C-alpha cells in the first residue's frame, strides 16, 4: 500500500496595500477629491477598509475602494487617510498617508 502525503505551505504573506490617490502630502482645496486605494493577495482578500481620520468611509473585498471626499468643510490641519486589508489566511496589512488643509 502506497500513501501519498500532500505537503501544504501555510500562507504567511500579508496582502499588499496602497493609497493610489491623493498623494502623500497633498494640500487639500475646497472641493471634492476622489480617494482611491487598492489591495492584492495571491490567496484572495477577505476584507478591505478605507478610512479618513479613523472613520471608515468605504469597505469591501474586491481589491479596490474609492470614496468621493468633500473637503469644503474639512478642518484646517493634517488628516490621515488609511487603508487596511486582510487575506483569506488571516494575514493583515495597512498603510496610510497624510494630507493637509
């Protein structure tokens, strides 16, 4: 009797994440800007979240998120845009940029 044992390798690699617009250090005006973020993972994503100043503004699991941010009434000073993602194996990654008004 021959038994073939399959070898499996655990996924320990987190997803890659990026905020594709606006750029880090962007000076905000008094208009609506589009905030875009992306994430990818070879094993697939289970969740993705886009937030501004700690408040979630978009979520999903497709690898791309977009949000139209009306900056007219945004307070002067620094603001943080962040993206986080988790893959099917539970590995997580996050990234952020700072913009100002």
